[in-house]
C-alpha cells in the first residue's frame, strides 16, 4: 500500500485520501468516502480555492462539502506566495492560533505544508450559504462595523503579546513590506512601465511620496501592537454565514503577522468602502472599533487610535501599487487594483496621512 502523502494537488485527491483525513479529524462515524468532486470557488489572487463535494457509502456519513485551498498554479502568484511566506503563514495560523482567538472564522479540518514551503493543503468547513459583497461595489457602514468588531477581537486577544511577537513565522509581513519600502522607488518605476495605464498620474504621485517618507514609515510600521490580518478587505469576508447563523466570517489568513492592528482598520475602510461612504462614516467606524478594543481590555486612547489610522492608510496605497505587479494579471484583477489605488489614494489625501506621519515622527 502506498504511503500516505500529506500534501497533494486538488486533482490528485482520492476518496481513500479524504477518508483518512476525515477519520483523523473525527468527522466520520464509520463511513467511507466513495467520491470526491471539485469546482473552483472564490476570487483569490495568491492561492487557488475549490469546493469539494463528497459522497459516502452511508448517506450523510460526513460533511457534504468542504472548501480547499492550494498553492496557485500561476507561476508569478506561486513564487510570491512562497517568497513572502504567505503559504507558510496560513498553515501556521490554522495549526497554532485559530482555535484560541474567539473570532468568526472557518474551522480547519486539515492543514499541511510541504517541505518546499510552497505546496500546501488547507481544508475548511464550507460556510455556504453566505453572502459576499464584491469589493468593487463596496460595503456599507453596517457591514464594515461587523468586520471591524471582529478585527478588534483579533487585536485585543493578542495585544502586546511577547510570545506572539517572538514567533518567526509571524514576522513575515513586517519584514516583507519593510523590504518593499526600501525598494519602492524601483517598484514605482516598474509600475510605470507595466501598469500605468490603470492608474491616474495624481494617484501615482501620491504613492510616490512614500519614497521621501521611507524612514519614518519604517519606524512606524515596526511599532508592533498585535496580530493583524494584513489583507482585511471585502473579498476576504462572508456575511450572513450559514444562512444567517453568523453575521460575518473572516477568511484568507495567509498574510497574518504580528504588526499594527490599525492597519487592518485603515486597509478595510480604504479598500472596501466607496470613497463617498468612507468619508461620511469613517470617524464613527474608527470609534466603534476603538470601543470594541476597550471592551476587550485594551488601554489605547481614541486620539492615538485615530492618528494611527490616519498614518496607516499609507499601507493600503503601498500594497495597491506593489500588489498589481506581484500577482497574476486578470481582467477582474485589473479592475480591482485600479479601484483599490483610486480609493486608497483618495483616503491618504483626505486624511493627510503624510503630514500625520511627519508629525508623529
């Protein structure tokens, strides 16, 4: 009998392999998987996601469906997933942290990473039926409040944790974007050559100002507060989960790290609300986030929270410019990045983020 292989591509998953996984997870009551079908789901740019439909020798013998994530088949996205440590981080999150956070997230059935730190398998509960909001359409203030309350739980449960700050695999996002900041001039030059057709000149100039402020930005960026999702945006969230059993669930933990929680807040409001909606509601939404932090025991004044929010809006714009050149280009992806950069550039201007950065450093 062939030895069990912990990491397989989705096409190689067999009923026998799935029976082993579900048995080890305590999800089978003596049943056997007799068929596995898969179909693409989700809109991720860095990993490939599938809905797995399972049949059993005993009707109802296990979960009817699971969601599986695998390393991207696209060479550019796959290389970035490995080099950034994002594949390693998502598996580490589900193996070491997920169960103790008190957040609404998918429950993992199986998580394994190959020795090459690129190939992986992550099997999770299927949260369908649920409602998605297209990031291009933007979320409402009410939807945003639900997400920011979840972010506050994540941040509060890990606030100033020396243990988490010391874990090497959680240092990846800060290390990666410190390097991106050092190289941002080159990033902008490549961007102008390859993707300037998607972005207005004023928005690109707004991003380019970060080169001048690289030193202060790195100092602020390295002030570590708590766990942060680092890609908290509408495409990574579900609403009305399980037909309304849960109001919201946060997905896609490949970028999790120990860094600045206020980046999650600025990133969400900048990328996932229409600019007009953000302008009307952002201060109240930051207040709601801050109040949730305080309810969870964090001593953090609102004025400091608001200042951090203003400064950390820079990260969303930086990610927009960098990200467009780091992952595979698709028609939908081009639309998303164009909208992303327009919204975050407007946010940075509205909040006078560079001036706030200068004043705090």
